[in-house]
C-alpha cells in the first residue's frame, strides 16, 4: 500500500525535524521568528493593496469626482475652487 509508505516517511521526517529543533533551539527560534515576520509583512502589504487598489469606491457615481482646491493670496480672502473631473 503506497499510502502507508507516505505516512511512514512523513512520520520519520517529522521525528527528524523535532530532533533537530531540540538540538538547536536558538536557531529554531530565529527561523520561526523570520517566518512569522514574513507572513505578517505579506499580510500587511496585501491588506494595503486590497484597501487602496482592489476595493470599490464608497460612492455610487465614481465617474464624477470633485477635486476641491484652495488658493491663498497675501492680505486677501482664501478662494476655494471646485473642479469636476470626468473620465475621457
């Protein structure tokens, strides 16, 4: 039965890995920390990409975007401009 041979090989590999971890706990801790930091960084980066690039905008008509801007001149009132940006 080929399936049981695979399980026996897996058991032997896990036993060898546990022995090596017990022999060098400092190195093992460094490896675990490195993998944890890599997974955390990957998760954070994916979360930012998902929030910024992949999710839809929070309003119903994304084709019409309003861009407010202000102009401040010395000793004058601040002027506020609203520009409508349409795709095309």
